[in-house]
């Protein structure tokens, strides 16, 4: 008689959050059933209501990260789209203003391919970029290293706020002060922080904030945004042009925000869902959500320690809940991360991600580029019992590997 399949338990919130808060899909269903229109494309009631809901989402997001103007929240397809707009927009504007000058960009070894690949693509156009190394134990970047790397031709500094590999939170406020002192625009990739920890763009001197709607903000896939500090749009070229529903009597892109950077019809249904998710976070309070995640991190680390897994597995990044988000990656001395992830799903119903996580330089920093790591990432609806079950499953998988290794050694 076969054993029953274990119930599924989701620990891949760094990829996309699941489940979503109550109300997100209800809001999307109401839009689909009752409105169906797109904003800015008509003066009838349904189109006007769609416009109101989209404005409401902008305003809620702006409140979440203490932005100065909701009109400077530009909706994008995802964080990758937002980062491409920020990077290529800044570089394009600099090349247009100074066509004979070399353009220099700074990023870090902890950054995601959504930053690294656009920079590699731009290098074929003569853009030079510097990658600041990170500490191989903590994953932290030194702000003074960024200060020393800035030169007259530096057009942008791009930093990953928290690593999707190690959970390491970078000192963005200190880096922001460096960039402000040097007069260089500062771009922050908040893919793993917005919705998990408080983010304040004014306090941290952030000029450009790229974020997903579907991760910590708990909205649907296909949503994201770029916040542009007022005034920074003067140094940010457009990357695509088209219909906006405004200034339709002209065949040039509008200069006003957000229309300047929002060509084509928006993902209205997704943005309505994101607005509901942002409302959920505001209602519950970002501080309370962050405190809950710190509590979960403490439970997870305590369970790993109590299980003895720390004697077998190497955990990447900070060893305490301080200075990190709820992203925990482990490396086994002999078992590939993909095999651990497969065993966790097959035998225990635990859903995690193994591999290199689209961050090759981060894994290079930790010396894990060949096999990657198996990653558990927390979400707000995970319980203490879920954590105990996940760590017990990981312990069981590692125990099986140990027993097999001993049997092979005896044979």
C-alpha cells in the first residue's frame, strides 16, 4: 500500500508570494465582471472608475515607501522591466547629452541578473561598469568601496537592497548618502524588501526604486513599478513610446508623469489587485508585518540549530534575524541543491528552489556557483508549525543522504 502524498507547503516566496491576502482576487474579479475598461481611453463611468482605482494603487504604494509624489510611481511589467527602464533610461539620457563621453555605472556582486544582464548588453555600446565585491561570509557591501569607485563619468549606482540568495540587507541609507554627496543617481532594487521591511526613499536618499508587485507586496504576477524621485526624470530617457490616452493630438510622448513612461494600455486588472494588496499592508502596518517576519526568522534559525543541521549544511548570509530578510539558502557538502529541492517536494511536499537563483556573482561570492544552494523563503502566512515541518523535512533528507553515504562506505 502506497503512502498518501504529503500536503503541499509553499516556501518559495522570494520568487512570488503565495497565498495572496484576502481581497486581492475579489478586487480583480470585480474589475473583470463590472468594469472591464482601461483608464484614459474613455470618459464613460467604467473607464473613469478604472482610472480612480489605478490612482488609488499609486497613492498606496507611494505611502508605503514614503515617496514624494504618487504621479512618480510608474507601473511596469515586473522588477526586471523597472530596472531596465531605470538603467537604460539613465544611460540613454547621458549618452544623448554627452555623446562623446564614456558612461560608467556601478553595481555590486550581490545583484540579480536583472541588473547584470542589462549592463552587459550596454557594454557593447561602450558603457563601462564596475562590480563592487561583497564579503564572502555576510554578503555585505562596504559603502566606502562604492565611494572610491565613483568617478566623473559615473552616471548611476545600482544596489540590490536584499539578496535573493542570502537574504543580506545592504546598508542602503549609507550608500544613498555617498551617492547624494557625489551627485550620482542611486537606483535600489527592492525585489526582496518592499512589503517585508520598511523602505523610506527619502530617508535613504533613493532616486529610483524598482519593485515587484507579486513578491512582498503580495499582488498578482505581471505587476511592478519604478518610483522616480521628482527631478530625476530630467535624467531618465524613455525606453518605449506609444499611446497613453493623454495628449493624443500629438505624435510625441507626453512629458508629464506617469504617462511619459507608461506607453500602451496598463495591466489594469493586475494593478487593481496590487492596490488591494497594498491596502492590506497599510491596514495591518508595515512595522507589524516586519516584526512578524523577524519572529518567523528566529523560529526558523532556532529550528535549524536544534535539529543539528548547522553541523551538516552551510547557511549563506547573516546567522541571525538581524540584517537580513527571510531568505535562507543552504549548501550540502555532497548533495546538489536541485536534488535536495526535488526530495523535499517528492517526499515531504515542501516547495523550495534549488540552483543559482539568477544571481551568478552572488553565488560566486559565496563559492557556490557550481551547485548553487537550496533556498527557503518566508511569507507572512507561514506558521510556526509550517517552519517546524519544513526544517524536519530538510533534516530527514539530509539524514537519508548520510545513511546512503555510510552504506556505500561499508560496501
